[in-house]
């Protein structure tokens, strides 16, 4: 399953999301920074960080913990 973490540069919440992903043992995901994309900024704005499943398009908004992450990945 391919995952994308949608985020901004210098985002402490995004750093926390990385930590949750690592603690939950998520092996790999692609980062997507929205700083230079006005369309993505309009879509995600204050929702970031957002974890997106590329197979289904489902999105998990912050805040999430390891339990919510495991449920999302099922």
C-alpha cells in the first residue's frame, strides 16, 4: 500500500506525525510538501499533516495516534 504524508516545511505537527508513523512501524511513505502549490494549500490548508492512502484515496487528518493509524491501514 502506498502512503503519502501531506505536510508543510517547518511544521512541528508534521514532525510529530513522522514520529507516530515510525512508532507504529509504518515502513515507507512519500512526503508531499504543499508550500509551493497554491492548489494544495487551498485544499489542505490547516488540515495538515494528512496521511493519504493512494490505493483508496482515503485521508487521515491530524491528530492521529498509533491505534488510529493501524485502523486506517486495515
